[in-house]
């Protein structure tokens, strides 16, 4: 199968329709979805009062989104490859709008959890958007466009916190969700108007058994990771869920290897380039989320601690916002480096920048500008890494499997962020100081989390070093990516 997206798209069209519009609309849709994931953060402490429910129950407003996203992302990616990526992109956008409306109308726990779960079902937008770009854009535009689309995850997350804090401080909390519904509706209309449907499809029968098995295994795993601190890491429930996850996922893998049309092609996933890119993605996802946990807390802790800066949530969001702009600004730089040296090198450079950012944070954490600088440095590294991952994945899989492969890569990042949240929570809960009878995370606790974040970035660098080096020349007759497909081929998209 040719590894050139234009050739597949040209089967039904003379030229790719409005490349600039396609890129802008898809990037906007990605930012809207990632904004949705952070909109609820400012009101999490208030949810028990707002919904008249215990804090342990209102935490499901966050957990439900995480679990729904983990299940939906690989399933929607596979359905996109089979039945149309634009079609599944529209379905995802509809889920975002419907979920936001449900939350906007809710004043009780159950509808809030249902709405947040529906919002989580929209998380496949970014991998679907990257896959549409591969099918529809000219070769010379693909690297920069996919880097921008991939970076939209971080951009939306960084911009979402100050936006949500501003809304929560000045309006009724339901406005958060009505704003999300409005942006989702705009994205939906723009996709209908400007994004074409790709003709690159696999067809075949959907692997329902594989989907159920993968969903069950992921729910058990992520539920144990996200709720382990509340239930106790050695409790029967937590250990039982971890054991169930191992058993279910091993059984699922055995089944997938023997299925003619599996949900996830594990043989493709085991290719060296795909495998080590996904492993590096887990480490980078972990490293990115460590920053999101540490910096806002440092900014908001009282100055009486000696290291807290006593700022508001809005200020914390504004400090984080420039990192999102840096990610977006560096998307073309990431693409240029990938084109010149291959996306493998881009990934390794990004990982080192992230590690340097955490190292800087360990010694610079006593002023607001210190944290702005740190967030921008880490954001720059994340921009490089997130920009390179789609190119590495697409350089090693057929065009007909792009959505599924990119969705799995997105899932790997999500597992990394979930693990970061759990581990950082354990560290900060164990390393505390007493201030007026309240236990607060200690300065050494934050520095430990930063060191772990730096270590995760260095681990990503090491894993990326195992990705095959780009070949000096690629035969013109080559038509199908193989296990040894080079990162240099990816950078030529």
C-alpha cells in the first residue's frame, strides 16, 4: 500500500479540499476537546456542595471522563478506519455537545457523571484528526499539520485552566458546560463544512469481543490507578482490580492474535518503531502531567509555608497558559526538525528539554516568573515530543490503520498521565508539613515529584533511542511500511 496520503485521497478528488481550512478546523476541534477535560478543575473542590454529595462520590465527575476516554479512543479509532474517520469525528463531537448539555442541566450527581462520561467519549477527536490529515493533505503539509494537531492536546489543557477559573469566578458554574457545548457545536459545524470524508477504509467486521475485552481491562487498570489512593493501595478492591486487569488484558491479547480482523493489530503494534514510540509516549504523558500537578499547587499554597506563593487559581491558570502557546508556536519547528533529521531525533530532543525543565524547576521555584519560565521550557519539550509521535506512528503503519494506531498512541499517553497523577498523589501525601493543624505537601515532596518527572522524560529519551534510525535512501518502489520502516520516511510525509 502506498505510504502517500495524497494518492489515497485522490481516488475521489482532484485536489485535497482547502488544506488550510482542514488543518485549522481539526486543530480547533482538538483544542475544544482538550479544553473540556480541564474545565471542571476549578469547581472540583466545590462539587460536594454543588451536587449535595460526598467528595468521594463527586470525584467520579473526573474519573468517569478518564474511563470513558480510555475505552472510546481505541474503539473510535478502529471504527474510523473501518467506516470513515470524518463520520466518527462527527459522532465524537456530538458526544461532546450532548455531554456538555447534560452537565449544564444537572444539579445532581448522577446526571453530572453521565454527562462527564459522554464528554469523555469525544476524546478520539485528536487521533482521528491526525489520521484525516494523512489521508487528505499534500505530503509537504503533513508534518507541520500533524505536529499542530498533536500539540492541540497540550494547548487546550494549558488554556483551559485560566478560562475555566475566569468563568467559575464570575458566573454560575453551569456556564462552564454551556461554553463547552457552544464550542463543541461550532467545531461540529466547521467539520461538516470544511473537512472531507476520506476514502481510505479497511471495511470488514468490527471486533466486538475485542472491544469489550479491552474496555474491561482498561477500566480495571485505570480504576485501580485513579482510585487506589482513596481505597488504599493494599486494599482488596485495588489489588483485585490490578489482578483482573492483568488477567483480562492477557486473555484479550491472546484472543486478538487469533482474530482475523482484530480491534488492535498487536503484530503491527509490536513493530520496533511503533512499540518504542508507544512506550516513550507513556513516559512523556507521565512527565507532562507531573508539571500540571506541581505548579498550580506551588502557586496556590499559602506563603506561610515558606515556598508557597499564595496566588489564586486564576493566577495559576495564567501562569500555565503560556506553555500552551509555546507548544503551538513550536509545532512548525518540530516539523522542520523531523523533516531534516527524522522524528526520532525530534522526540529525543523534546524529552531532553522536558528533563531540563524539571531540573530547572528544582532550583527555581520561589517566584511567579520562575514557574512561568519552567512551564514554558517544559511546554517546549512537550511540543517537540507530541509533534514527533504521529510521524513515527504513521511511518510504520499502513494508511488503512492510521486512526487505530494513532488512537492507541493517544491512549498510551493517557495511561502515563493517570499513572503520574496516582504516583504524585502518593508522594505528596507522604511528604508533608503541618501548618495550623493541616497537612500540606512539603517542599521536598514537590522536588521529589519534579525529579520523578525528569526521570520519566529521560526514560522517554532512552526508549526513543531504540527506535530505528532513518535510512539514507528509501527505494521509490517501496509501497508498504514494514517493521523496519524508518523515522526518516515518516518525516517525508
